[in-house]
């Protein structure tokens, strides 16, 4: 006579089947929620530091406002004639120190030049000097600091002492000494001076960042697998150590624009007939009581430009710093 399953065995079998069905149902529901094969969409990929930073920047009003200002400055630097007709070097002494007139909204300076036209064309000089100086400083400082931080030893010690020497040189005083002997009336001596005295700051930042990154496990794993020094630097260390350099360089760009205006104001930077906000501020200073507009407009343009780049740097810093998330 065949054996009949007892009640406990039937209940156990039923319970096991029900548990399996419940687990399968929960698994399908979780898979659909995460966007599995039967879900509404593909599974979301993990975001990198740069994608997270870009997402945060797009939601930051400070970044949007400063970015729009900088885009406008770049536009008028490339095509100043799009919003300013006439030549910035065309002057009429009969209109010297006159105020706003139709077609000349900013009035005229002490030499009878249109302040509006010179303010627009002055953006080209300031933006060019700031961008070129920042690129040169970032490139030179990143290479020297990155190599010193990666190899360490004697090269790191020598570079640190050289950096301390350059830090001890006052920037404005150094500009007065070095640029006073330059007779070439172009932007390149000014850019070269900024790169010469500006690279130590970026170098120190890059050195510290490389020292921090090279201690990570993925760098040690690449070294254990036989990766060369150049491969570790370019493929593993540089992409993860460049964020602090970008932040400092973005903020420093506005500083270099202000430094160019300061040196031009003191007479050792750009010189006439070059068009620069610093030159116009220096020329308008003696007439501040009779024609304050000739001083206020280039000064305002300089202040807005420097502020825009500083705001952009702050926004980039907040987006790239994991501690602020």
C-alpha cells in the first residue's frame, strides 16, 4: 500500500513553494524598479566626479550668471565691432571730457576718444592676457609640481626651495623691475612675467594633489602590474589630481586680469597706443572731478570681469570638492 504524505510534509512543501514564488515576485519587482530587462529603461550607470560636477554646475545660479558674463566677454573680445562701431584710436580733442551723447553712451575721455568703444576693445586685451597667462601658469606649474610630487626625493626638495624663492618676490614690485626695461609694446612680455611669477602657486597645488592620489590603491595596483611611470602619471594620476589645479587656475584668471590692469596703470605693462582698461584708468585719473565717467566705465568693466571669473572659480570649487556635497 503506497505511503501517504503526512500533513506536516504537505504544509512544508506548500510553504516552500509559496516562499519561492514570493521571492521570485519580489525579485521581478526589484528588477523592474531598477530598470532591468523587463523594466522601463536601462540600469543607471554610476556617475563619475566630472558628471556629478557638471550636474551640480548646471543647477548653480552663480555658475550660470558668471558663465553668461564670461561668454559675453569672450564674444566682444573676438568680435568687438559687433557692438562698437568706429576705431578706439580715433579721438577728437574738441569733444574732450564731454558726457554722454547720441551714439556715444559713455561720453569721451580727456583726449576726446569714445569711452564706450575703448571699453569694448579693452576687453580683448584683458581676456587675452588672462587666458594666456592662466594656461601658461597651469601648464608649467602642473608639470613641475606633478613630477616633483610623483618622484619625490631630491627633485622634490630642490623644487620646493625654488618655489619658496619665487614666493618671496612681491608681484607688483617684480613687475616694476622686470617690465620697466622692456621696450616691446605687446602683451607677450606681460604674459611672460605673469607665468614666471605665477607658476609656484599651481606647482604647490599640483604637488600636493599628486602626492595624495599616488597613495591610492588603484595606483599601487597599476604599479604592481608593471605599468610605466608615464602611464601611471597620464592614465591614473593626472585625471584624478587635476581638479584642484582647475579650481585654482579659474580663480587666478581674474587675478591676472587685474594684475595686467595694475601694471598698465603704473606704466610698466601695456603702453599706448595699445587699448587696455588699465591704460584708460590711468589716463582718466587726473580728470576724475571734471569727467568721472571716463574713469568709472573702464573701472566697472574691470571689476565685473574679475568678479565673474572669481564667481566661476568658486562655483567650480564647490562642484569638484567632495567634502561640500
